[in-house]
C-alpha cells in the first residue's frame, strides 16, 4: 500500500479522490487501510507531496526470448468467427510496431480451407492443430494445446476474443503459465518500453484504464468483438503453415458434450455479427413495443437489441443488451428506438456504418451520434415503416 509521510497537513484531498475508500482521517492526519490497490489517484492530489508509492518490483525474468504476436482464431460452426479477423488486423498493427511476426493459432478439424483468408488479414504464420479431437471446444483439450504451444514458441503477446470460448480459455491458460490477463479490452497499443498497453472500461465505464504487464510474458488480453476494425492487407498471400502435433491432455476425457440446444436466432452469437440491428430502450414502454422492433428486424433480416434500461425493466433478456456492459456491435444499419443515448450505450454501437434514431425528445443525446434522426413516438412511426418495408420487400 501507499506510504503517508509525517508532514501530512490533513487537507482531506486524498480522502475525497480515493475510489476504494482506502483513506480516512484519524487525528487530522490521513491514514491508509488494506483496501488500497495502489491505483495512485491520491498521489498527484497531495499539495505537500507526502504520499509515496512503493518501489516497483524487479522484473521477474528476462523477456527478450519472447517474440511474436498471436491471435487465437475461434472456430464456430466449422468456420472462423469474424472476431478472429479483427484480432489479426489489430495484431498486424502491434507486430509491425514491435518488429515481430504475426501468428494465427487455429485449433479445429479440417480448417485448411480458411488458411488463405487468414493470410489475407496479415498473418505471417499459422500454427495449426488439426483433427477430430478439436472439432468441438473443450476447455481441457484447448487449454492444454495453447499452453504447450506457448511454452514451445514463446510469443510476446497473445490475443483472444472476448466471447464465451475466449473468456473460458484465456483465464485457464493465464493461470497455468502464471501470467496476467486483461479482459474485455477496447483498445491495444505499444508503449516506448515495448509493453502492451491494454485499455478497458473501469468503474462501470466511468473511466478507461490502461493496464500493463511489464514483468511477465506473454502479455495476454481478451478483446470484445466489433471493437477492432477488420482490414484485408494481402489478398491472395499465403502464410507459413506450421502443423503442430500435441498429445492430448490426461484430462481430455473429463468433459464430454452430450447434446446442444440453441435458444433462438437472436442469441448473443447472432447479435454481435448482425448487419442490421433494431434496438429499443425505455421509450418502447413494454414488451409489446419490442414486438414492433422484432417485426421490423425480421423484415430487414436483422436482429433485435436493447439498452440497459430496457433490460433492467425486463423487456428483453440480458444477452440482447447493447453497450459497454453488454455487447459491442458494428452493423451496417443500427436503428435506435426510444433510446436516449447514455454514454454506456453509445460506446457499444457508435462504430455502426449508419445510425438512425427515433425519439420523442429532440434534445436526446442519441441525436448527436446518428446520421438520420426522427423526432416522434416510435409506437406511431414504426408501424408505418414496417408497412413500407413489406411493400418494398
């Protein structure tokens, strides 16, 4: 924890800025308790400079042997999930900055037909683990494979998608090889010390935190889908393919898939990949209002989303929530109906190609980010839009 010097003047400025309640006043002097996380927010606030941070620890090991930026390519329904190409595009940028290779890791069955497309997104090398054992995702099998690959090739950075699979796999790998992991990143860059700067929302989205893991390698992060832009760099190029053979983990048989059940076509997996999304907020008033949104989305071949307020009111399930604490989307068309436009919602959809907003309040913040805005009641406007869509379909 931090150290407070004897020259404290009791101004209470540090107490007011501490986000964790780790500072309090005792006998007109600031006192720190065990809740301190070393965030450092109090240090610049002290007018007499009596607060000091502990000395930084010596790096645990020489990291010079670790080179290469890796992107884990999640396989879904026999193909590569689009977020994998987003990771490659950002990985190419990071690898160029570091002067290192960009490598894709593909674990699946019969994935060779996708290697050309993976190459086109800038991959220099593809590590392939192929076979029936990898057809379905299995935590024990996939984590063992990733751990062995990392131990063998020593990458400096490994990126995973922030999906159900990525959120399951990455923590298991990080724990086994004793490195850090930053979850749900919305930004990645490299600083002057060649460390990965991992940016993610913190404190409910009120601030953006930059996280560094300078003492251990590889640096690992999960990245939310639709945050990074896909960029085709070398169409028709061929990355070097390294076919790896790793004996299955002794725990490979612990978990078996007995059956599958998919709820509906508007599940989370579809929402973050939809090209058209019709979203509703508190202004849709009830579940009947969302029936209009569903009818319009079906007419346009899209999916239905919701704001956090609508989810909290029970109009839609949590997996339909668009925003910082929900799903980040990047569709060609995003229609926001009855959504005021809180910052947390806008962060999750502002990268959409075209945004249309419908709201009764002409001062609603959503109108600051939309391309087309309609001031009016969505319950009156949507039926007419649905009628026109049916006419022209």
